[in-house]
C-alpha cells in the first residue's frame, strides 16, 4: 500500500537539482549574449558603462547627502562632503566621457583581477563538479585581462572596457553553461531496495 503512493519527500531533491542546472545554463546563455554584444560594439558598450557609472555615482551621492541630514550621525560635514564628491564624479562621467572612460578602465581592470581571483578560488571549491576547470580558466583569463589593462597605454581606453568586459562575460557564460549542462544529478537519494523474501 505504501509502495503505490511514494513519499513526496523523495521527489523535491532531483527537481531542485534540475532547476539549479537549468538556471546555471540560462545564466550562461545570458552572459554569452551580453558579452557578444559588448564585443561587437565596444565603443557603445564603453559609453553605456560610463553613463551607468555616472548615474550610479549621482544616485549614491544624493542618497548619502539625504541620509546625512535625515539621521543624527556624527560627522555631518564629512558625510555631506562625501556625497558631493560622488555627485561631482558622476557629473564628470556625463560631461567628459573620455576622462570617464580612463577612470572606468582603471576600475574595470582591478574588478577583472578581483573577479578572476574569486572565480579561481570558487573553481577549486567545486572540484567535484565536471565543469570546474572551465570556471578556473575563466578566472585565469579575467585576471590576465585585468593585469594587461592595468599596464596598457590609455589610448585603448575607449574600446578596451567594452571588449574586455565582453570577453569576460562570454568566457564566464561558457563556464556556467558547461556546469549547468554537464553536471549529473546526485544519485545518493535513490532508496535502497530490500531483497524480496
């Protein structure tokens, strides 16, 4: 009687594994598409990144100033000054895209290095999964691209952020796609069948 109606507790684990794998694969595809677009139009990608950073800095500055006046924090002048610096930096990104691209190149270079080192460390924590070498390779490429961009001349600043970001997204997308499509679901949940009497 109990065999005809299996316990629902045994079903969610494989379903969660399938959804996790599908989510990883979809995330990889999204990264690949966004990375390909960034590589195909690097100047537009760099300008878009510059404007996004500018908007973020202005919003962060306004929020900083607003919180400085709305709460009884110590050092009101320091918080207002920091907010004004954020707003000023965001305005510079809008009014001088070339200078913004130079700053963005330096920021992106260090972010690529940090991201690459993080992916390498993450890859060695999931060594039981089949796609971990791809994640390690993605981290190594991101780290090398960031170091190359740090020591590169500033003439490549208009195109390098978009191209490098696109390459990093494509490689990371391939890593997530491989992890999502090649990882076998766990088999420990299979119940042991007792021998027939």
